[in-house]
C-alpha cells in the first residue's frame, strides 16, 4: 500500500481517529537519540563546570528574554 492510498484511507476515518493516527505518527518520529542526548549532557556539564569555576559568565534573565 502506497502513501497516497494510506492517505485516502486515513481521510475516511472519523476526526478523532485521524487525530490519534497523527499523534502516533508524530510520536514515532520523536524518539530520542541516545548518542545526541549523551553529547548534550556532556556539553551541559562542561558549561556548568565552566560557569561554576568562573570561566563562563551568565547572562541575566531580563537580557535574554527582554523586559
């Protein structure tokens, strides 16, 4: 069954069923990548250590998000 046929069948579903299908499809694409998570965790720890040791300055909340 091709993409076009899947779409045609999906459009025949009730709105709630289409919403559930869309949620399931999006969820299937949003799986965490362990490698990327590990890289970001190491980077976050590196930045925190740099901040705590004085090697990195923080930016005030108001400056980042405006007043």
